[in-house]
């Protein structure tokens, strides 16, 4: 007997696909509408707290598998900050995948200009590529990563206009290791800089630096939005400390690694100590300007008279008094006991911070201003 044909069986899969497609479309547009409503509510709440966020044009897209918020000419006015500030960029895009809504990825187009509210910008930060990712909810973050390719900071202030610093690449990572964003978070932090320079720091800042540092920050009461100065004050009041568990810096032939603990004094200046191991330490001191400091403190005749005796005591130390630099500067033995790092001869030397004063071994190499 001939089987009876059932044409609807052929059309059933197609009908299911169409129904699912229509249901998914309805779901996505409903979710996009909710996103716009939530975003508008968040902007209103932030404005009530003195933080205004605006876009010249704002749109939610990304159909069918993600949500994508595009903002043209974003401006943030932080009137509750100390001091009040305005941040403005050219564009920003924030993306979240539907199947992974707790991972938010953002990309910004520079330059980012910073200044006082209602005044001309005084700082410009630009880059070739800026990306950030946030794991968790914005109100309860778990991990943050920021990557900048070829960042460059420029002062727009008429009295100090010019390049402040730049790098080939900069990366920052933060993760909550204990506690929560709302109460007593303990943060794992990592910072990486490639080919970074800062001309304002003199000879030391003019030579490219590679830096990799990892540490643990303890003492923050919470991660609620605050200005940087308010955050540092809260950290100091709680006795917070940054434990540097691993740091490596390379500048030309000079290589340094270190560990230690840093904090803040009551007036907001840096306190603490790092134990460094330094390769080619004799080339580091001229970069820090120790030879120039000696020249300013002692007359030439005095330097020449004292140098031979210091050379017998610590070979090469007398060369500092003579104003020697480059590879013929202070012998490594003048800084600390000898050791080895990455197969090269090195010395151990403490880097101390006392209420902003910076001491490298026996030499004062700088004075840092309070951070608040």
C-alpha cells in the first residue's frame, strides 16, 4: 500500500525556526528597551550625586547576539569630586554578549581631555587603542582590566604645556581577592609599562623604562565611587598598605627587582620601604642626578680633596665627588652588599620613602609631593 504523504512534516522545521526567530527578536528588543530605561535611571541617580554623564548621540544596538551601547562625544562632569572635574572623549562603545552578560567590554576613542568644570582642559591623554573589560556587575565588580596602546599624556596648561609622558603599551589589572566591593575588599593589582618615558622627571625620565609590578592592596573600606583624593584619605585613615610582591624595572643596562610595603603618611605623602636588587647600579645614580647634587653641595676643591680617601674606603665613590657620570660613576659596593640577579653581578639596596622623601641607600634622590 502506498504511504500517505504529510507535507506539513516538511514545513515544520522551517516553521519552528521562524517562530524561534520571532521570539528571539521580541526578547532582544524588549531587553534593549529595558537597558535604555535602566541607563536613564542610572544617569538620573548619578546626577543627583553630582556626577553627570552625557552623550551627544546615544544608541543601543548589537542585534541579534549582543547588546552594544554607542556614545558619541561622551562628557562626564564630576561636580562632587575634589576638585570638580570634566572629562571628555570623542567616542565610546560598551558591549555585553547575551550569553555572558556579566562580562562587559568597552573601547574608547581619544583624546581624553580633563579640566575643571566650565573651564578649558588642562590635560590631554591620547592613544592608538584603548580597551577595558569588567567582570561582574558595575555595582558589584569582580575584575577590571585596562589596556592602552601607545598612550601619551600632554599638559595643555599654558605655563607647563608639553609632553608629560608616553609609553609603547600600558596595562592595568585589578581583582578582588577577598572581601567584596561593598565591604573591605582586598585587591590583587598588576601594572605593566613598555618603553615608558616621562621627560618631566629629568634624566631618569628621559630614558625608556620597562616595568612589571604585582601587589596586594589592603585597607579600602569599599569600592564605592569616590575621587582619588577621597580614596587615598580613606586608605590612610584605615592604615591601608600596598604590599609589592614582585616588581621588575629595566632601563637600558640597569635592571632592578624589588619587594616591600608602601603606605601613606598623615599628610598624604608616601611612606614605606622596598628592598631592591640592582644590576649596574653605578649607571643608575647619574640618571637620578646624584652627581649634580654633589656638585651643588660641595665646592670643586673640597670634592677633589675628599675623593681619594673615599675611593680607598669604597672604590668608585670618590668619582661621585668629582662629578663623574656614565659607566664610571659610583661603584656598586657604595650602595650595598653584592649579590646576583639574572646571572649578572648586582647589589642589594633599600629604597626608602619617609613622608615623601626618597632615599636610595645613603643618597636622597628626590622629594615627592603629598598625594592629597
